[in-house]
């Protein structure tokens, strides 16, 4: 799953290592820290998603709720999204 916010791009993958967990990769260490502060953030060196963290699905769901609450549409321009 890909999630793009104003501050960060996230790539979420199922975890083969831990059942009930996901691997969250991101291009911003600060945003991972903000959403998953209690978890260990690793530097991967990947150019697109250089940081990653393991989180249980419940912790990930809580982070998604925070992301949705931060959605701001005051600058939303529908005209630029419509293609003819």
C-alpha cells in the first residue's frame, strides 16, 4: 500500500518476520518518529524509502487515524485533478 501525505511518502508491506505486523518504509525519518515514536526506526539506504519501522497492525491503524484527521482541503483544487 502506498500512502502519500503532505510531508512524507509511505510504503506499507506485510511482515514476513512477524505475524500481525507491517513494515512501514518512508522517505522521512521525522514522520516515522511522529507516528511510530516508540518503535525502532532503521536506516536502509534505499533512495526512495530510506527509513523503515515494524509496527503491529493496531499501531498502524492508529497512525492512519491521525493521518486522516490531518487532511486539510482548504487548498484543494478539483479543477487540476479533472482530465478531459
